């Protein structure tokens, strides 16, 4: 997130203001990776990467290797 923030030439304060996420939460996230899901989504929208969340649950779950093999045939 830090890299994307810097690519967009945003300070931590600027990102906090645009996303509605507290500056403390932004700093904590950049240093420890800890943040609420709601805050993470707000940040993602501001940084233009909300599409990344759409693919999180679209991958098919396979119960076995046979399922993988059978799908390819």
C-alpha cells in the first residue's frame, strides 16, 4: 500500500483525509500490516485497487487433485 500511495504522490495525511481512515490507522497499517477490513477497502478505493478484492473469492476451490485433472479434460 505504501508503494501505491507514493505512486499517487499522496502523503499519509492526504490518504487519511481522502479515505476517511485515521492517520494513526494508516501509519499502523504501513508499519505492521494491521487494519480493519472496512478501512482497507476505503484505502483501496482511494488508491484505485478495489478491483483486486473482486478476485479474492472467485478462484475455484478444488477438493482433490482428481477434480483438477477432470476439469482439464
